C-alpha cells in the first residue's frame, strides 16, 4: 500500500491525502492516481477551484514518473473533472456540488432548539456593544510592537505590559494599592478560585505533611446569596462554605468565627444589590488581622454605578489582608477570557506555582491587546459609554414597573447590570413559569440561595433577578413589555366590576 500527503508551496489549499493502494490493479499507477483524484473530487475533499500541484511536485511526493501525473491530469481534464489554463495551472472544475453529495440520500436536518425570545438573565453585558473598532486598533498596535518572545511560552504571572496597565488603572478607578509583581493574570473569577483552592498542586511554602491543601483552605465564609456555580467549584475541591446572613448593610461579617477566609462582593452584593456598609468594611479587615485570615474581594461589576458615589475596593484598606479579583467579563465581554488577582505578597509564589511554569489559560496576545486598550484610554471611554447605556436601561426598567406593576419593589439598582424584583411571598415559581410562557429567560432569586442558609437569620425572599444589560438595544423594549406581563398581579388592588 502506497500513501502520500501532498504538500507543495506551489499549490494553494490544504494538504491532500491520496491512496494509491490499488496501483497493482488494471492500468497500474496511472489508473490508481486517476481513481484517487476522481474520488477526492467526487467526495468533496477537493473543492471546486482548488489548484492541484504541478506535475513535478506531485510526482516527487508520490514517487511516480512525471509523465504518469501528466497523463492522469490530461484524462481527468478530458472527462470534465479538472480544468487546465495557461498561467493558472490545473484546477478542480466548477460544479454546483461534489457528485458524491448529490448521490447520497438526502437527510433531514435535525430541528434546532429554539432559544428564548427575550433574554433577561444576569451575568452578561450587551454583546452588540463590544467596541470592535477600538479593540482591533489596540490589537494591531500590540502585534506591531510585540517583541519576538511574545510568541513563545507565556509567563504564568502574565505579560508585564498588562500588569503595569492594570496597576495604574485599578489604583485610579478602584482605589487598589498594588505593584505589577503582585498581580497574576488569570482567565476569570472561576479560574482564580481554582488556583487559590486547588488541592492538586504541591506548593513551595507548605511543609511536606501539608502538601495538597491549596493556596487557601476552608472553611470559607460566603454571602447567603451568591452564584451556585462558585459553591459547586469549591465543593469539588473539598472546601466547605459557610453562609453569612445579609441585611440592608450587606453581609453580617460580625458572624465570622473560625473561618479561614471570607468571600464578599462588597461593591455591589450579588445578586441582592447594595454595597457593604463602611463599618462592616472596616470590621472585616479587623477580623482578618486578628484571625490571620484573608478577604476575597469579588469586584465583578465595580465600574458600573449610577446613583451613588464610587465605592472603592476593600483591598485599599489593607493590601496584605485582601485578595482582589476582577475581570473584563462584565465591563467588556466574557469572550475575552482575561481576569486578574491582586495578591498579598505572601501568596504570590504559591499562586504562580499553582498556575504552572507556562501560561496555559489566558492568551498572551489578548493580554497585549487589553494592555493597549487600557493604556490608550479606550477602556475608560468604553466603560463610560456603557455606564450611560446601562443607566438608561435601568431607568426604563424602573419606569415600566412603576407604570405596569407598581406593587413590585425594585432593589439593587444603584449600580451593576441587574436588578432584583421583590415579589409577594410564594409567587416566585409561578412568575418564572409565566415568564417562560412569554418566552423570557429569567433567573429566580431562590437559585442563588446557599443551601445551608436557614431561618430566621436568613429569611427566604421571593424575587426574580433581571439582567437588563443582556438584550440588544433594539430588543429591550419588547423584553420589558413581556416581563411586565409575566409579573403577578397586585392582590391588594381593588377588583374591577
């Protein structure tokens, strides 16, 4: 059996595998080559217009005489499979479709799953607003200026250009105190959690008997309402999470006892809304100092505030007691898989060891693009533009509810990309069903409740979480109209006769 991969610099197109295993049959190698080429065209592996290699190149690759290839091409040209023109070489003839596809029995395409007509789920920005032109300009500049080393294995800490840009930006916009060597680039918040709590990486700072415990260990205190995905990720690493009660001032950090660390969303509690009260911000730092613990600060949408003064990062109160974690998933796009950890000095070595010797998660080229995007001012301009757009959407949501469902309380709207609609007790499930009937994708508040959160400290709240950033601009009005139609009626309103 003779096989060859045809690969010639003189040919435009993909490599072509030709099987000449039947060369000992009638006609020898010439006939075998004709059959192989004919089958490649018939089966669709050689598309119409594909340029074939010159006689000499293909003959050398297959180990046959040049005249054998020339004769095979000539016969296939005569049959209409190929065309030959002076200066253009030999190409596959144009056909509506490969013969083999026409000969096959038609197959009915499987029905596509229909998505929701209106997507009001939290968690994503408006994809249609991605700043394509500015991002492309930054990417081009970054590539033109990139040193050759960029195209080798990446530094697990992340590109220095991005860490320097983040140092300046986070200090200016979020009140973070750090240096480039205290920042480690990751692919997002979930990746940061895995790096901090993974049990599978031996760490240089741990004694032999303690190896396999992760950079941080549980139990980890978390807010009573938060992302279940994060709790599941932590549970998979053997980390027990302990819920903290929530009230109008945020997490009850006075309930911290023997936990080693606490995970908070202090700028805008997820999903209930509202910042952590200044007294509690100071109190959690005091706890970390006294306990030798650490605060994990999830700054998932800290750039977006509307009716209040900017709330700086808790990290600014004590950079050695707080791990500040952010990303561009809300401010830019979850498709740009980039985030960062601002670490106390004592954790930097262990986090880098957990990450490995080479960058395996965050694209180095994307890091350079984001560094330029921030340094050029394009990131600030984009955030300000989106802040205005999301504020307008928030206002439209509040106005629509005031007009059509004034009995529904709207909370958590001073900042962020979502709002919580408080519903009458016992109506959350029926509201979600009504929303699904209207073609609305919506999250219920119960979905985010910690399974160990118990009464009376952590009362059950009926509500839905509305992500007003997700729909495109042209679809938002219809989404609001459908939402109002799915909400429960006001039981206290007088009945119409």
